[in-house]
C-alpha cells in the first residue's frame, strides 16, 4: 500500500456541487460537513453508550462518545501525519488529509449501532438464528445467511454511509473512498470473517454485507488495499479504545457504580510490576493534591486521572503506529494497536474495570427490556415484509406494518437497490429500520403497537 493511492480523492459519484472559490476545505473535510448535519448522527444522541435509557445529562450517549472518538482520532491523525511528512513517507501536499478523514470516521464509527448497543446486536443475531432454523429462506447463500446470523453495527454503518443517507439517488452521503475505507475494521465477508484469532484482528468480525460487496471491492481496488485494512483503521480503533475504556469509568463513578476504593484496588492489582505501574503513583499524587474540602473531590480526582491516562494512551498509540508503519503498509501487522503499545497494561486494566458497569443491575434490566422490544419489532416487521400476498391488500395488518417503515428506506430498498436476491433485501429493509431507531423511539413504538399507549 502507498499513501498516494490510499488518500485518493474519489467518490462513487462526482460531487454535484460546484465548489466556491472561498471554500478552503479539502475533500475529506467536506465529508465531515456532509455527515455532521445528518439525521443518522442526530439519532446517536438517544442511543446508549453503556447505560440505556439513562436520564442523567452527564452520562455519555453514543453521540457524545462519537464526538470524543472523533476528537481523539483527529489528534492521532495530526501526530502521525506530522511524523510521516517529516520522515518523507508522506508528501507534504497531503497535509491535513489524515486528520480530516479520521475526524469523520470517529464521528460515524458507531452510526450503524442498533438500539441498546451491543446487546441489540446480539438480539438481532439471536432472532435470525431462530428464523433460519425454522427452514425459511432456503434460497439464501451461506454469505447471505451469515450477514444476519453475525449481524454487526459496524457493517450496518458502512451500508448507511454508502446507501441510506436521505437522497434521490443510490449514492447516499457519497463520501470519499478513504473515509469509507477507514470505518471498515474487518475487510472480509461474513463467511471469511468471524474468526476467533488474536493474530488476525481484521478477521474477528466482518466488514460488508453482500448487498455492498461490489462497493467494497471497488474501494479495495481503487485504494490498493489488497484485501487488508486501510492503515487509518488502526488509528480509529485506537481512538475508540482510548475513549470508551476510560470515559465509561468516569460515567460509572458519577453514577456511584464504581467507587474510589474499587478504582484503587483494580489499578494496584493490575498495574503493579507492569510497564504502566507509574500510574499507581500518579493516582495517589493526584489524590493528595486535591483540597480535602473540595465539594466534588472524588469526581475531580477521577477526571484528572482520566485526562492523564487519555494523554498517555494517545501518545503511545501514535508512537506504536509510527513504529509499526512499514508492517502496517505491507499488510503484515494485524493486531490491536493499543495492545501492541506501551499502554497495553492500562488498556487491559480499564477493560476489567469497565465490567463493573456492564454487570450493574440497572444496565442488565434495561438490556432485558431492549431484548424484548427488538425481538418483538423484528418478528412483526419481518413477518409483514416477507408476506407478499398479504402486502398486496392495503387493508391488511401486514400492509399497515410495512407502511410504518421509513419511506426513504423503502425507496432505497425497493427502487434503488440492485442486489438481486429480493428476499434478502426484504430482511435488510427491516434491519435498516430497526437499527435506525433510537432507544426511546424503539420503546415508544413497542408500547404503541402493544396497545400500552395510544396518542
């Protein structure tokens, strides 16, 4: 791979807007402008990061998390780009391109997540496991079945950015190839991927549905990826790791799920005799430096500690990328960048601490509610959408349910979609609609259809 090709300013369709002479943005900064005002980004404000349906205005949502990842990713890009230009590995004419791509990629990296986060993904997978075991859809290929059996929000994100933006043609948001490539963490199909192999992190899941296979192959060919990750994926993944591994702890502390004593215990237990043992002293020194009479003393401690950890992890991720650069470019490096950096022990420690959040009673109860909501919506909508005979009767229940699905999604799926398996398309129409819902919208629709609330 080479940067000249990796940063190619290409879209599926040439921009229809004539650039004004006063517009100083590069094409990748234009991508950010296209997506920041979108409905898909706005819906992230009502999707859970860790705590579903939380009423606190402090706790992070998918939107605030995505904004943080966007900022971290851009900062990583600035540092890496500077090093690459100084070492002559990147031409100076590309200055500003890498940070701009990563800023957009960070903003949209979770745009395809269904309601209730990763538990929502599990619910969709479980539903389709039962659906296919019932003997339905015998005409599906293994790849088509696995697209649903291993349904993933990252893959849905690529589909959204490629096709589902509000538009009158099949190009959706029409983002550049490098921006699209930077969110494809797993550059393989649902059959080739989903492998439990830490030595090949890019095969852990999969990266595109069969309906977007041709699109992926076009991007892969144009950018010279050779079936490998775009190098910027490693930086996006690092930004995401740094953001959620530490920020989620701050949320847990604010909600009194994680105590100061718990923080000390986990830090000391897991960082003693590691490369990151200095953070034990950093935590203790910060604790001593804060006025004992400060009204929010413990919250301030966690905030200061979080800042120290963030800064260190971002610096070490930048160093690791530069150190692994040549192997990344030839495709031989296929591991977690942060875990291969000097911040590895910190990353593992905060991952253990985060389990406390996910096992809290409030999270478990709301995830169980989410499972019931998503399962119900999938069942009635799939049954309606796949029942062609009943759909022809506009007075039927199936026709009414089908009409509830977003008109723009139906337009893409039924008019613009070129993928030949129409039964596959019908299932995708339902997952498009359900994944586009916010947590509250999904619950409200569930209540209305169950007769618990009628406006």
